[in-house]
């Protein structure tokens, strides 16, 4: 079984809902790129359960922030695990709009495209400098591949709410050139 398969099986057994996010969600939404971890959106209330599951799967706790937990992989051939924690209301919105996961993991659901774009815009706005280029590339490619109308006022509002007006304008210029 894959690392994601092991995590999904353990999460099901422990009644820990999650959604695939990050690089794997980017891939699921059409932009194939490399990723070196498994990012999951989880409920903040399930933090202890996720910590226990990660430990049971031999992941080693690495770092905690106000909205995330990071775990080192159990081996060099396994991906690291990053948990993005959300309050119940936000997580419920994510779940309500989630889409089917990869064929290899039929019981896994993926965060919806607009939520993924919002998370990426937020990461660009508040994230560390080493991630900005990768996250911006993800946003641009997702807009292009999914043929999102970048001039739609709702899309602009999403960019401005979770990112910045400057980010929106840069992405709009790039996407309108193609």
C-alpha cells in the first residue's frame, strides 16, 4: 500500500476525516508536477488523533505552527506528511465541495479547485519566500489548465480576499497573454 493509502486506511479506522490538498491536489486538478510531501486538510479538533495516527505509521513529529503540523517520513522512500488544520466551519465547507480523489485511492477526496486556489493565494501572501514561486506557478497553471475565466469578478474577489490585488493583476496579465 502507498503512504497515502496507509494514511487513508488509518484515518478511516480512527474516524479522522481529511481532504487531499497541496501538491497532490494540484496534480488531481490537472497540473502534473513533482511533490515531496502529502498535504492534508484536517479538522483542528482532530489534532490529537492525527498525531497518534502519524506516530502509529512511524512518522516523526517535526514542526508545529498555529495552523499546521509537519511530520518527517518513516523512511527515505516515503513522503513527509503536512497537516493543515481548519476550524469546523471551514472544514465543513471544504468537505461539502470536495471532489473525487485519485483513481489509486478511490476513498480519498480532494479539496475543490476554488478552495485550492484560495489556499495557494493565502500561502503566497503569508508564506515563506522559498515557496512563492512554486505556489504562484501552481496558481497560474491551474487557472490555465482548468480554463478559469480570470476576468470573472468572483475569481478576482477570491484572489483579493485570500491573496492580494497585485497577485491577481499579475496572474491576469500572464493568463491573458496566452
